[in-house]
C-alpha cells in the first residue's frame, strides 16, 4: 500500500478547491474516487461519503460517525483500484455496518480502496463526471454528463451547415 493511501480515511465533504490537489494525491490512480472528489470540489451534486483503504481505528471512527450523522446503517460500497478502470470485484451495493470490517480488509488485501457514500438510488443521479490526468502533456481531461450537457449547452447550437 502506498504512503498516500495509508493517510486515508478522507471525508468527501471536506474536499474543496483549496485542498483538492492534496486530496487527489491521497487517491492517485483511483479514477472513480478521483471523480467524486473533483465533483464535490466543483460544487456539482455528488454523494457525501468516506474513503478508506483499511479498517483502522481512524477509518472505523470516520465511517461510524458519518453513518450516525446521516442516520443510516448501510452505506453504499464503491470500490476503486489504482490504475484499473474495471475489476472482477463489484461494488455498488449497500453494506451493513457489521460487514464493513471484513469487506474493507478483503479490499485492502486486493489493493483496493472503498468509497462509502450515503445510500441513495442510482436513478437519482443528475450528473456524472470523468476526469483523467495526462501528466506527460500537462493536461487534465474532464467530461461532465448530465441534463442537456451537449456541446450546444456550452457553445450554442451548431451553424446550419454543420447540422
């Protein structure tokens, strides 16, 4: 496990444009988690949650406090693996508090992190964001998909000869 991942847990709600770069460093290469942090920092709608890489005392405290504050006992499980877009293991389901320690430990052994957002219906999503950094070209590519997010939204309708 990298030193950055060892500094987790990270509460998504604490990420802002001020501390975004240091937060991104904690989850470098974890694309889903990176996207959640970008969305929150940009004030786009994203579920609040906690990102953990192990079930340490600090992780347990952060997750239990988050669940208690939100008044729920089953956070959503999102999994992420550094530099891998697809994994055999799936997340996207509610996980009982009693199962967290075992599941998080299994994920740690597989080199994965867990984002534990508040439980919500995937059908309530309004926006999705994908971001990829290209360090060699000093670029960040960001794609935002949501209601009416077409090129016309940003640039107006295409001229008649391009329709």
